[in-house]
């Protein structure tokens, strides 16, 4: 089996087309057994005088072998999900959880790290090495290294169960998303929808062997109905199906219900926090983040809410008045997107759909690459002849001064059996191995845009362009690192509430006239975005930014409060309603079950950390203000940002890196100004 198992072979890029579900569990079993034996041998050899190469680099090598097998499996489970692969993936989750718990509670390994940190060799370590050791010792303590044996055992049981439950949450959400469709045979029911949206729906129907059009809950389809459908009843029907996915409400009530899954996840997280000596899971979450206390995070979020809510109330009042002019006196959640788009069009004579024609995917990508080439002195070229998981996937290489830096895959379009949303994951870390060979980084960049239909190229809305820039910012953070130690290269070791800095930072160039000139060109004529249209886009930039801000603050406060107060007798829904009392300006219907689809916190890495988006937005807006002062394409400023932030990865605390770049600690003023939520902006 070993000889025929691609996951047990050495490879440069994963042989995706060769990886089958039956390869997964045997490969993971083999690698975990080999790793356990290797760690035991390593500890025997390192017991008396551990060294960096004998301990840290040797473990990096073992972790890299495991990552080389597991990373493509985890990735395929997200982008090509099927029953067989899902079963193989889930069979491995408890085994991996058990292994990592063992590692975190391995007393001799902990002692070896302590001895290395106290050794004469450590005095000569560079800053990244010292940070890696500090983080390793902290993580041992957060893995229960100091707990009695019985509590350590319980810690392991909790971690194993949590890995199972978070995967279950994600699976049930995906299944619930795919469980509902609406077949439309009369085109009149789709009045108001754009040609591109209808073409995509016709394509979806054809794929199922149906005539007419098929509305699904994949985001491009859902968004199109909520934004453009004239039929209010249709909007309400699709809204109700979407916001009740994986819950006890809506058209598929009780199927794939995540309510008990959430309750169990929260109970276990709370128990885990208590085991480790924290009052709640929010406190535990902050132990490895930039923010210093739960009080600091809550004050930050509530301060933003107080500043933003008057603007949100004004946005809503204007929207209600506009809807009333159109004959609608009772604006509901399923009306907001539709009337907001109509108001945007009336006020600014611009719509997301209008600008699509100027953002064909290849023009956007070439412009994006041109921007980062100007800023960071790199070159990007497309590669061919690689193994892939889907025909739409593309591969690119970054070079600098003719030298290879790294590669990244783009998987840009929505399709069945692909997880929703957009994300970057590090497929391979940059590191120098024990033999001195430099391993270059690889990233996966995934989005869910509307694919090409009707003979036209894929055309992006400006919102989608911004999403692309955001994920590419994460990719650059992973790929442009100069750190050669795996534990601090790229995004490794970066505090979670600072990890969004490079991604949100990149979004700024989507709004800069010089940036827009590079990323836009009509898909038929190549004509540049007309100045009049650009002026309208810039005028509309902060349209409803108050409403958007309180929406994000609702998510952030809900997440943090949920994990800080669990066990006080309130249900998940109670906590959400309490936060809505505080910050929301428009209440959704009682059947809304937003939390049941909130994968960021129940199936992703954002538990008690969703506030990170706003926290890092302060950093990114302030960092960009230096470019506003010195020139948005100032190469010297670009290189300074790269060297201070992108190149140094997790080698130092984020505040140190920010101050090195900006010359001072961050201020909230730039963010409020950029969003039009300050007296200065107003």
C-alpha cells in the first residue's frame, strides 16, 4: 500500500488527481506511527543537551511530513467534498487530535524545550528562534502540560470531541446549503435579476437535467435574488431558506440541525478553559492574541458601536424613507439588499452589476499582480502543466530578482460540493531543513465567485474584487516571508487578531484611482473604467458603512460575549438577541438562525476571535494612511511595509512590527475616516 499511496510519497506539489479516499487513513496511520517512534528516539538523543537542529528542526521535519499528507486531504475535503472523502477525513480527525494532544502533554519534550531555552546555544539565537521557543513553552502550558494525569486525559478527550463536532457543524451547514433549491420555470418570476445571474441559474438547472432556472443557496445565487429580484415573496422565501440553514426553523426545519452541536461545542470549550485555569473560553482565546484582556476587547467593540450606531440609524432611516417612496412601508430583512441597491443606483447612478463588465477576471488578476509588483518588487507569472483538483484551478509563481519565492493556487468559482466563503490556507511553509535546503512556500487561495457563463469571461462585482484582494493579502503574508524557521514563517505564530492586517490592507488598492486603472477594463473593448463611473464608485464607497459596521460589531460582540458568558443560563439565541438589543438597528425575523451557519466561530479558527476583523482593520487603515501621506505606489513605503510586516511573519509581537513600520502605535482615527464614520469624514 505504501508504494501505491501518493500521500506517502515525496512530492513537490500534491498529486491531487491521484489522491483517493482509500489512501487517507492508511497514510495518516503510517505517518503518526512513524512520528511517535521518531519523537521517542529524538528525545533519547536530545535528553542531556538539546540543540536547535536536533530538537526543533527535527520536529519541523516530522510536522512537514504530516502536513504534506494532511494538507491536500483537508483542502480536497473543502473544495471537492463527497461522501467517501468526508468519511476518510473524519476518521482521521480523532487520531490527529489525539496525536497533537500527546505532543502538547509530552513532559520529556516540554523539558527538552525548557532546557534548550536555558542553554548557552539559545543566547545566540535570532529573534525568530527566541519567539518560537517562547510560543512553544506557552503552547505546552495551554495544552495542559502542568495538569494532573486525570485532567490531562480529560483535556485530550475534549480536544478529540471538539475536532469531531466542528467538522460536523461544517458538514451539516454544507449539506443544509445543498438541501434546498427552487426550480423556476416561468422567467417572469425572476424579474429584476441580471442576465448574468439568470444565465448562472439556467446553467445550474441544466446541470440537474432541468429546464428553466434553478435558485440555490450558494452565495452568488442567494445574493442575486436578495439584491435584484423584484418579487418580494421570492426574496422572502430565499431569505428564509438561507438564514435558517442547519436549524430548527425554515423549510428544512430539523434537518442537519446545528443547535445541539453548538451547545456541545460551547460546553466543551468552557470546560477546556476551566481545566487550564481560565474563567471562560474568551480568556483562553486571548492567551495567544494581541489583545490583553476580555475587558479591552469588549471596550474596543462597544466604543466602536457607540461611535457607529448613529450613522447606522441614519442609514436605516434613509433606506426606510426611500422604500416608502417606492410604496413599501414595512421594510424587512429580505428587503434591505434590494432597496439598498435601488437607493445606491438612484443616489450615485451606479450599481454592482453595472461595473461587472469592467472587471473581467484576467484583467483584475493582471492589475492585482501589477500593483504588488510595484509595491514589493516581485514578479508573478502563470504556470501550466500541474496536477489539479478541478479544471478551473490556476497556478502562479512569485519570483524576486529572477529567484523563485513561492507559488499559489487560485480556485475562484462557486460550484457544488465546495465550501462557501473565501479563504487562504498555507499548503506548505517556508523553512530551511536540517540539511540546509530552503523549502519554498505554497498557498491555496479559494473564493466563490460567479463562474463564466454565456460565452463571457467571469465578470466580478467590485465587492468580489475586494474579496480577491483580501485573500491575496493573506497569501502574500504567507509567501513573502523572509523567516526560514517553520514556527514563525509566513502566518505561523502570528497572533490571530493581527493576521487580518495584510489582507485588509490590500483592500485599499481596490479604491485607489491608480489601482482601479490597473484592475479594470471592459471585457469586450478593453476600455478603461470611465472617469464618471469611477467618480460615482468613489462617491458611493461609504454607502451604508454605518449599517455595515454595526452588522460586523453584532457578529463580533455575539461571538465574544457567547464565549465569555457561557454557563450563565442564556441560550445561544438569548445572547444573540441581547447583543442585537445593544447594537442592531434593524431586527431580523424571529425565525432567523444566523448562529447555526456561523462557521467562522463554530467550524473555523475565530472562536472568541471574530473581533479580530475589526481589531486588524484599525491596524490596516492606519498602516495605509502612511501610503496616503507618501504616495500609494511609493516603492520605498511598499518595501518598508513588506520588510516590517510581511517578511517577518510571526517572528515578533505584532505591535513591535506595526510600530517599526508606522513609527508609533495604531490610532482608530484612520479607520473611522476611511469609513466616513467620523466628524472629519462627515
